[in-house]
C-alpha cells in the first residue's frame, strides 16, 4: 500500500471550513500583536497618557487569541477520533524548534546557559517553555475522556455545566479581582481550556443555540469589545488621579476575563455560522499558525526579536508606532509561516512517511 503523507494532509486541510480557519489566522495575529507590546520592553505604565499608550494597551489580545484557538479545537474535535499521530506531531514540532533555535542562538548570540536550560530545551512541553502548548498537549491527551463525559450529557445538563463553569472560572474571577487577589476558584489555564473546549463542542453539536443568531453574535461582540475599550480608557483616566491604577489598565484583558470570553465566543459564532467554503491557501496558512507561535515565542528568540531586531521600545512614543506595529506583526507572521511551511514539507512529511511505512509493515 502506497502512503502519500502530503496527499493525506491536503485532504485533511480540504475538509476544514475556511471560514473557521480564517479565524485561526486572526487569533495568531492577535497573539503576535500582544507579544509586540508585552515582550517589546515597552513599559506602558510609565508612558505619558495618550494615544500611543492606549494603542499598546488595547492590542494586548493574546488571551483572546488563545481562547479562539481552544474553541476551534473543541469545535473540530466533536465526534473526532483520538489520533496519536497528531499528538506526536505536536511533540516533535515543539522539540524541533526548541532544539534548533537554541542551537542557532547559543552559537551566534551570547546566551547565559545553565544545566537546567538543557533540560528545558529537550523537554519543552514538560517544563512549560511554551505554556500554551503544554496546556494544549494535556488537553488533547485527555480529550477522549472529556468527549465521553460531554456526550453523556443531554442538552439541558450540558448547558448547565457550561453556565456553572463560566461562573466559576470567568465571572467570579472578573468580578472579584481574580487576576489581582487570586480569587480564581482554583482555576488555571487547563481548567479554562476545558471550559472553552466544552463550549466549542456545544456550538458544533447544537447549531440552534442563541449565540448562533448572527445578530445576537454581532451585538455581543460590539457590546463586549466596547466595554473592553471603555475599561482601559476609564482606568487610564482614573490613574491620572490614582497613579497605581495604571498597572491595572489591562485588567479586563486577562485569561479569566468574562469580556474576553464573550468576545471570543461571539467571534467564533460569527465565523462558524458563516457560509462554509474551502480555500486551500487559507487552510495552508492556518495550518502554520502553531509554528508561528513556537518560533517567535521561543525564549532565546523572544528578546532578540522584539528588543534587538525590531527594537520596539524606541517607537513607544513615536508617531510611527502603529505603522511599526503593523509592519512588525506582518513580518513576524509571514516569515514564521514560511519557515513552518518548510519544516512541514521537508522535515515532518518525510519523518511521518517513514513512521507510517513502519507501522504498516508491523501490521
């Protein structure tokens, strides 16, 4: 039997709704925008109140991007079979970038390295070098059990489960300053991933829910994003009187924010309820998004990229800030996508061709 890995991947991409895959690309753009500000050595809280400060605060949308990624995962995993190869691909992809980029930067950059660094490089998922991948990896391992639990619920119980989970891990932390005082109901990223995953599956399973009404989705999106922007402006204005408040300007942008959750769900509902279409170029770009994350978020790359190569900090108070941000995000996303496409074609596909042939012979 001839196994064509490239063809299998093409078929898999072709089955994916490109309307949802566009959202996956947008989610990664949100994450890169957030890293521009967060990792760019820009002390936003020390900036003078004004447009540039507001722009940098408003584009810290990484948690929104993460929420969208997990919602999409839940959506696609509804009635999907557990695929050990998918897990292996994530593991090998993460190790590939962790080791290769470490070797490159330790050769050409003056890195301070200790023995523990080598362990982190060799076992990046275990040591949470990329926190998102670590949580996502565990989520996928336990997904068959989550699916079994969710499938055992009737619609009414499923809805109640989601409502209770959202109250515990989003509403209470938002209202009771969870990101400041730790009132997060013992939650962490994995707990929140489980909630998002469950919501994604619910929206795939029950299309006639209230969120899938496009008018409702747009209303929720506009209201939630409006409140998010208003919260930043309000805290910035209050910080002129109470300076310590400037450190909380992005309070409602946290991973446990009910506003970020509402924006993510409404965006996802708009995309997943749109007319289904398939575009191989969109789907190929979307398939590279995890690679974009791994490349630019590798610890040894991060500081060099934002602080040295792109030198974000010198644009903090410049009239060219927004131009530099757009240019930087575009370049990072595009270059990393090309690198990831090359890795998939010249590294991943040959490796899995060998693996598949070996498995077939064994069978």
